């Protein structure tokens, strides 16, 4: 289960809502609390008045719920995303190298003819 320190120090900044760190820390908001949080609770207890901020929180909570509020599941997903991103970067680098070599070859052909 997700503890309140992770919610405050990792999760809130990752969804761009640093300004609520104090109220989330003060109320010890952890995975269990997130799981039962309503928009009314956000307003009353956490000071989240902006509708767009409430929506961001609700969407973030929905995503956490998909991973059963389990950091291990989240970390596996992040590892997979980093691996896929790394493979895409390598493919892009290979394509860039190919284009550079092809361009150099064409210039040689143009120069010779």
C-alpha cells in the first residue's frame, strides 16, 4: 500500500500539484485515503477548490487504482516504459546515423559525377 510520504513527495509533484503537499501531509493522505477521497473531501479537508485540480487528482487516483495502489506494480510499469523509450531512442539514433551516411554518400556521388 502507498504511504503518505510517497503521496506527498512523489505523487503530488508528478501530477503538478505541489501546492497541496502541506495539507496532504497534515492529513496523512495515503493510498487508503486516496481510494476513498471525494471531491467534497478535497474541498473541505485538503483545500483543493479548483475544479481542474480536483479533476487532476481524481484522474491520478484512478490510475493508482488500476495498479491496486501498489508501488511495486507502478515501478514495474515505469521500468517497462523506460525500456521501451530507450529502445525507441536507439532506433531513432540508428535512423539518424543512416540518414547522415546516406547524405554523405550522395554528396560523394554528386561530387564524382
